[in-house]
C-alpha cells in the first residue's frame, strides 16, 4: 500500500542518472540557509542573559553533527560509494531518532528561559509560548518523514527525496533567522508570519518540484505527499500561532515544565 502510494512509478521515468548531482545542489542550499541564519545570530545567542544552558548547546552540537552526517551520506551516494552509505546508514537513523526527543526538550527549556522575567533577549524569534506549536509540528513531521525514508530505503529515488524533505522540515530555524536579519519585508497577519518562517522551506520544495517537472516530466509521488505533509505541518503552526486557546495551553505547558536547564 505504502509503496504503491509514494513509491517510484515503473517505466524508468526517475532513473538515478537523471538526478545525478542534483542532491548536492539541494544540500548546498540547505547549508546556505543555515549559515545565513545562524552565523549572524551567534553573537546574540552567546550574549543572552542568563547564558544558554548546556542542553541548548548540546542540542546545537547534535543537530550540526546530524547535518554533517546526512550531507556525507548524500555525498557518498552521489560520488559512487553506496556500500559505505549502507554501512553507516543505521547509525544515521539512530542519530536522527535522537533529534526528536532532544529537540522537544530543548524547545521546552528554551521557552521557559524566553518567558522568564529576568531573560533579556529583545531579538528572539521564539519569545512567546505559542511558538511551541511550530516546534512541535516540525518534530512530528520529521519523525514521519524519517520513518518513511527508512521504509523506502530500497527505492532510491523515493528515499533520496525523502531525505532532502527531512532536511527541509528543519530548515526554517536557519532561514527564518536569515529573513529576520536581512529582509526589509515584514507582512502582518498569518501570511506574513508563515512567509517569515517558512519561505526557505517553500522555496526548496518548489525547486525540487520544478526539477522533477523539467527533468522527468512529472513530479515524483513521494515529493507530492511529502511536500503536502510539510505544508500541513506549517499550516498547523500558523493556526496555533493565532489561536487564543493554544496561547493559554502553551503557557500552561511552559509553566508546568518549569525546568530551564
């Protein structure tokens, strides 16, 4: 059922040779988004008062190592070393799975810090408890895409697209910071909030769709369903950001968590 829904169609439409080296391009764009967002933000992060606790630094290091590991995995396939890719694959799956609970804990710790009266960070992007909605949906979507990528590992065209989509759903921390730092445009309301946080995600998915249409004449089913899943998560985040009941619930959750690292 799953393979018939999101698997590569028969007929040789999505041959590996047709996508040669494009995944290197997708990875380069992900790195560009992350560097553009996080590099200018390092000084602000390190000057926060009180300083960030160990758990946030640890989360950042693990996420960076994961990004390097996934990039290496993609490079191994693109440079003709699939055997090495398969040997370390399950280690990458384990590291990926670790990110989900670690990110949830880091999100809660950071929100307790952000909402504390003594916290001084006027440039923070996540200073309101309702922002937890964005972070929660990202981890749910991440976990689903990771599960699908593992299940579809023998279908190379589907698997590789799922791995890039896995990166897309955690791209917004970098590209949202880049937007905040460099963009002169600030639209109000739900669309403006979506644009400022998810413009990078939408751009990369649109580029992947455009590539499939240009190179293969159709969009791979896994890209359609995976892109729809990411879009649904983003719409959920937008809804929660502007839903009064979630504001109250997120504050209650933050107060209940209490631990600031």
